[in-house]
C-alpha cells in the first residue's frame, strides 16, 4: 500500500537493547560516529536476530532482543521515506542514502525469507586525501593529472573503492578546472564546488540506468566521468568508448585482482566481440587498482592493500593478444618510480606491510590471493620498505 506520509520517526526508541534500555535507529547510527567509519563499517538489521555491526571486518551482535517485523519496520522505514518504501514494496529491494550527523550512509533494504532486512554502510562526509588512502607508490599522482583513459577500481563490497575514487576526484576538484559528472547508485560522498564544476546524478532518481545516464552524458561536455559500477555489456561498451574519445573515466567492478578484472570485462561480451573489446581496452585502459581492507596488527582499524596495473605498451600488447596470464609477471618487475612502471602485486604490498609491522603474518596469509606468491614476496629484498 502506498504511503503518503511516513508515520515513523528515526528518534523512536523501539529496539530492546537490554537492562531496560531501548534504542532508536539514530542511536544505532550514532555508534558509527563514536567509533569511526573506518572501524565500524556496516549495520545489519533483519527479522529473527539481534542487529549486527561489522567492526574491523567481523560481525558483532548487539546484546539485546530479537528483531521482530514490527521493530524492523520502525527502525528502517524512517531512513527510507515514503517514495522508497513504495519502491521496496513494489520491487522487494531498494537502494538509497541517509545523512546522520557527520556521516553519509548507503542503504540497501530488501525482503528475505524472514521479512524485511537492511544493510547500512557508513561513508564519511570528510573525503580523505590521496596521501592518506594507503597507496604503495605514487600512481595516484599520475591518475589525477591524466586527461583521458579508463581507470578501474576493483574489489569486493566494502573494500574501500568508493573512498579511493572520491579521494582522487576531490584532488582533481581542488587542483583543476574540469567538468566532472558522476553516475552513482546511490550517491555516496557529496562533493562541493571548488575549482571544478561537479554534477552528481543518482540512478533511479535523476536517471533510469547507468547506460541511459552515460548516453546523455556525452552531450553534457564532461572532462571527467565517474560511473559507479559497470553492471552490463552496454554500460561497459559506453565506458570504453568514453575513455577512447578523450575523457578520463573512473569506474568499479566487483573482482578480486587485475587479471580477473580484465577477464570479467571480456565475459560481458559474446566471443565474437571479444577481440574488438580487447583492442578497445588496449587503447583506453590506463590503470587497474584492486584493493582490500585488511585488519591492522594493532587492532586499530583496517589498512588498504592494493594491486596496481599501469597499462604501458607491453601490458596493452598482452591484452590485445589475449595473453592475460602474463600480466602478473609485468606487475612483479615493473615496480620502479617511472612513468611506465609504478606497478605492484597484491602479494608484494601485503609483504611490505607485514615487514613494516602494519599487518600480522597470519592475517596476510589469510588474505593473500596466491599464498605461494606471497611467500616468495616475503623472501624478496625488493619488498623491503
């Protein structure tokens, strides 16, 4: 049933937290501010279990009562508003954003076997500087100076991709007079108008789909384009074309490493088109940055670990010839601070952080994409800080 006005309040204390205490959804969101969004990244609420925070990557349940259908509605609906409640009831899932205090939150509310559930992700409104993101080299300096090409940021959900992109876009915003247009689902970090002119468009609110937004964007004179996610072949094709035709394009994929990213892009297309797409990638691709957030040894939050591919002439040739398996060896050897190098494997960055005492050896072994490559990196003098 459509709701014209929401009768729900974000300050209503409805969740029994134990010892006679009750919490509102705003009380729950305040915990993110208290602990910091880098430590407490998510809040999960669903029928049949106490709410859970994700703290330093692990789920931690509140020591309170079981969430009922009535409680979850009273907690979640104030964050959605009438329009999104209607969309949830119609489509069984909805993405949106919510602002509380100094933090912006990304929400996905959905129906599961037990009823209503929501995943709430915290996003700081203060955009970190690129120097503080955790890059293992100065590749970011090359990226923010670029005029064209495709820069991809990949990793699982919660790997910090949006934060890294926001950091680079904000530096461009500060340093250059550019026309920047973003397509996001939903909008996460809010940019202010500085040296650049920025338009942020939200899928579902300002534009129907990523592909539709990209087609119209080509008539909006952008210098820099940020596409929140490449979800289908049409969007991928439009992104590759935009990168070829004189735009600097940022986008994301949910892949764990560089080689998997290239393979995933090709898999969007039928075999008969893959040679064409490889040629487009060899011409337009500039960087792939795959990252994970890994718990620090001292227990104080998480640190970004990155794998960086700089698509130089040799890499472009490997992509064009479909020799993707040879790209890893390029990242192992092209590590100098030179324009056509500045690469690093995920295992090498892990080894550096272990030797610096930032990450424990046990944690690194757990997160390594290839344990043998990590062990080799630990033995190599090249990984010494």
